[in-house]
């Protein structure tokens, strides 16, 4: 493993514009529209070299099939899943919310117990890996959508920086790279053998951020930089300079971020959702370039003891496109159970917000909070999108209709 000097890191990531680009029109306040019918869905098929187009097409069929469903029906269906499905009732206390590019449509609570027993839209919690989606959006907006191949490798965890451990809270983006790494050396070490291989971790984005001008930034500087994103003035606070995991958010601050993703406030990140995606399925013949994916294995190089699902990873976010159970949604689940998502058709956003410290250390890898939140959230999403197509939900809705 060779040490990556800061100058070498900048040279490796040449093409990433300097910090001054934050002041360009790309990061000025965008005009939001409250006209739902005016929201533009830019699928940009040329950017998707795999099967996201198929998922987007299926999503359009699903929307067409369920277009007559009312918001009340969707909310009832999602609420039934949250309160009765074991994938949700087994979780620690959580707040859920679903909406569109204009605003919140439905919300509620579920689960019980845990580190935070009551969570609502204003609760502030650390979101760990959900930070990746925010930093990637900052980066894509900064370069006005001109994502170079080198930048794409960093944002899809394929750049070879696989020795990252953690940042001390008092460090800067740059100084964190000199702190102790996971296997000796430092956080900024580059391993050429993993360049071009999907290896989930924080080093890739940390090095990219340093090269893009964020190197001297403290947490306060990063928070101020995040506010330069259009319509992003509150609720996203960096509590650690780790770009791939250092955000602490108010839930409603992050849901505003999700609304911005689908309503066009982020001019360049909206069409970039799902772009530059790489395969991530480990230990299979279908993806020889995947070495570590927390969707599959509990540790780098380990067996697939979490799931055998075939997802892809785009610019700071996952694409849930498993051919058996996937629906093509975009998401970025965090270590403590925070699960934000946008559906494949970019019509709806959702979040499962919770803080489950106990199960972070569970010896059963399938009990990890990020993974269990995904299981609940995807079922709620399916119920919302097609409220009459779920067996349990359909029966419950019919029962409610008889009572009314």
C-alpha cells in the first residue's frame, strides 16, 4: 500500500474544478415551481448503460396503473405496512415521511424502543452514509454536471482509496487524510490493485473533496458550503469532516434535500441520478469488479452473509435494481438506520428516520440498522406507489372502506 501525497492526489483527480466554481450560476438559488405537472423527468437514457431504463419504464407503467389512487389511499397503505409488517414493527422507533417535489404528503411513526424513543420531522440525528448523497450532489453541481471519468470513479467507490478509517472531529477534510488508516498507514493511502474495483468506503470521496478545494474546510466551512446548494439553507450540518459520513441533520432538512433532487432545484444532480453506475454484487460471476458491498457482505472480502441482491452504485447513492426484488429506486442508507430514497420515476421521495446504536454491534449481519431499514422502507414504498396491489394492504383498505 503506497502513501498518497496531497499533490499526487490532486494530480490523480485532475479535471475537478477548483473551489471557486461554488460561486457559479450552478449553485445559485433556483426557482421552485409548485406546479406538480410542470416537473420534468429527465431519464437521459444515453447515460444509463444498463437496465435502469427498463426500471424507469416499469415505473411509468406502475404510475399509470396506480394513477387513480388518492393521497389518502397511499398514506393508508404505507401506514398499514409501517404498523403491521414485521419488517417495520421489528425496528426501533422511527419517523417516516413520503412526499413529492412540492412537499410532504404523509408521515407517521412506527417501531418502538431504541436509542431515541421518539423521532419526528424536527429531530436531529447523525445519518452516516446518507451523507454521501449530499456531498455527491455538491460535487456534481459544482462541476455543472460535467463529471469526468476520474471524478465518477471517486463518487462510485472505485478509485482505489480503500484504507479509510475515520476522521477526528477537530480535523479538516485535508488533515483527515493523514490520520491513521484502517490497516496501518493513513486514510489517504492509495492501493492500485483496487483501482477500478467497487470497494465501499469513505476514502474515495475524502480524496476527491480535497482535490476539489474542500481540503482546508472544518465542519463549519462544510456546513456553509452545503448551504450554497439551491434551496438548501437549513437542517444539513456537518459534525465531522468525513465527507462520506459526517452529516448530522434535522429530518426535515434532509427531506428538503430529497425534494430538491426531484423537483429540479439541483439542475445537474437530478438528471445524474443513476448515472455512471457500477455493479456491486460481490462473490458472483456477474460482477468481477466488486470487492466489498455492505448490501452483500459484512466485511471486505467476506462471504455474502447479508444478502445476495444485485444492486448498482451511482454518484454517491445506490440504485436498488436487483432483478428479483428491486424497483430501481435511488437510496443512501446510513449505518444507524437512516434510509432516504427517491423512486425510479423521480416522482416520490421517502425516508425512514431512526437512530439504532444497539444493533450497529449486532453479531448477526442481517440485523444491521441500515439493512433492516431498507427492508421496511422498500415495502412502504411499494405500498405507496401501488396501494391496491399489495395483498395485506388491499385487504386492509377494503376493510376500512366497509367501515366508512
